[in-house]
């Protein structure tokens, strides 16, 4: 039994329409979920500088984390950033930046963790019941054969991206 040219065309046309429909629905869902947790009356956000109050200070972390968080909020929400009083205010500080041993092999340290904790303070000026404070902690493993300075150089971007995502999700996705 052989398929005719018209049957092939029909098959490919239907397949294309189904794939197009799925992609359209997927694209629509992504768009509609973008601001799902932001009430329409909320228009502005202010992100204060995230200070570094940890015992050990990585001088790049605070400014880069603050800047990345500001960029993410502006780029992924409809909120406008302001330096005046805002509907949403985000502040916080790095409370822990330390190294701990995470693995031992043959009685020697095999791997370490760079532990970073950020204390976030979120203020919703339109609904004070939504205010919160939270500690967000992430651990970043690295080989014990590397110095802390080497590990920081390799992990800095990952640390900033992960913490930015964690803070953003905690604020806007109710995580």
C-alpha cells in the first residue's frame, strides 16, 4: 500500500498545524505567567543596595548581586524602578559567606562548599500582610585543590545568577 502525494501533503499540513498550535499555546502561557503574582495596582519597585555584612567579604558580590536583581526585575516584570518611595521595596544583606568541607577522601579534604546566605527584606507598601523577611542560602561546591580566590573566580557568575533567581522567585512567585 502506497501513500499518494495528496496524503503526504495532508499529513505534513496537519502535523505543522498541530506543532504550531502547541508552540502558540506554550508561548501564550509563558507570556501570561510573567506577571502573575503582581497585582495591577503595583507599578513601582525600589531595590536598595544589598550590603555585605558577612565575616568574609567578596568585594564584587554586593554590587553585582544588587545590579543583577534590579535588571531582572525591570526586564521580567512590568514594574518601573524608582529611587523614590515605591509600591515594592527590596532590601537585604549578605549575612554569610564562608567555606565548609563537603567531602573527605582517604582522610583528606576532597571538596569544599562556598556557602552564601542573603537576608532579604521585602516591603509591600500597598498590602503590608505580604511583607516578609527571609534567609536564602545556597552552597556552591568546589575542589579542595583550588584556593578560595580561584573558586570565587569560577563561581562568581553562578553565585550571582542563582541568588538573583532565588530572590526574584521568592518575591514574585510566592516560593
